[in-house]
């Protein structure tokens, strides 16, 4: 089951979209996913909202944040290098 969840991160002061392909995997920030799309260019917009909209249309399930455990997702220090993240947004 493909799942999405809005979780906090050390890098951002607000909730950011996290994804996982299987329920036994840890949560990963959306920018580390091949499914990520460029964020909307709206000041204050949620990080990952455009990806959320796309994946919701493709049958991904939204999981409530309170149903997750902090130890069950990767911290931002475990993100891929910034070059990977820049590739996602450079096409927008």
C-alpha cells in the first residue's frame, strides 16, 4: 500500500509531505521520491502539496500524523544530497 503523511522535520518549521511505498518501510521526505513534482510557487504553501495532489489522484492513501511514530521516519539529515533535490525543482 502506498502511503502519504504530513510530518514535521528539523529542516522546516512546519509539516512536510513524507511518503512510503510499503507500510513496513520508514517514511521518507517527498523530495527523495521518484514521484515528486515541483512545489507550487506560492509563498507559504505547504512543502509537497503538489506531490500530494498528484499522488492522491493515483490512489495513494493519506495517513494521519498522529498514527505515526517519530522513529518510523527518516530525519532530514538522511536526505540525499542537494543536487538530487535541485533536479526535482529545476523543471518547474
